[in-house]
C-alpha cells in the first residue's frame, strides 16, 4: 500500500488485510497485562490462598528464613520498558500510516460510487468506508433522513 503501486481493487483488499492484522496485533495488550500483573499479583495470590497457610506460617517463621508458605512477587526489568517503547512507537506509526492510506484510498474512490449508492438506497458501506462514513454519506443521523446539504 505504501510503496508498491497496485490496482485500486487490490489496494482495498490489502488495506482490509492490514486493518485485520493491526486489530490482531496484541503487543499493547501484553504490556497492559504485564503492568496490571505487576501491580496486583501479590494481592491476587493472597486472595487465592486465603487463610490456608495460617497453621504452617508460624513453623516456617521459626525454622526457615521465610514467614509465609506462599508468596508471589513480580518485577519489571529493562525488557519491559523496551517493549513499552516499541509498542508506543508501533501504535503511533500504524495510526499515521493507516490514516494516510485511508486518505489516499478515499481520494482515489470511484467518482460515482456514492451517487450510485445514494440512488439505490443501499445501506452497506463501500469498500474502504466505515459504517459511520456510509451513514453520513446517506444522510442518516439520529434515526432520521437528513441530507448533508440540509445540515449545512
């Protein structure tokens, strides 16, 4: 999409594939999960074990350097912050590239697609068009039929 010239139809197919790939990329979800785990794993582990270590803990404290039969802790190392930076850069770059590609695909749309859709009353968005854009193009706002010219 960005470098290789493609026919319009293939551009739109590649665009859809890129959007699906972006939706399934989950490094950002991993970063949020790791951060939440870091903040709450100890509390969660104590909740799971509850008071089941009550009889064992005094014995452990007396004969071992440990004072609890079950403890979980987590730390964030250098790799987490590298991953965090990579996710921020990736999200920013993908947002920029996606918006630029969408603008290009919109600029190169068939000139009569919207008119054809409006004449037939079709409610299905065109390829590369969001449902919101389709509704605005058709003049449907808030459940009433209003043309874009009437709103201006």
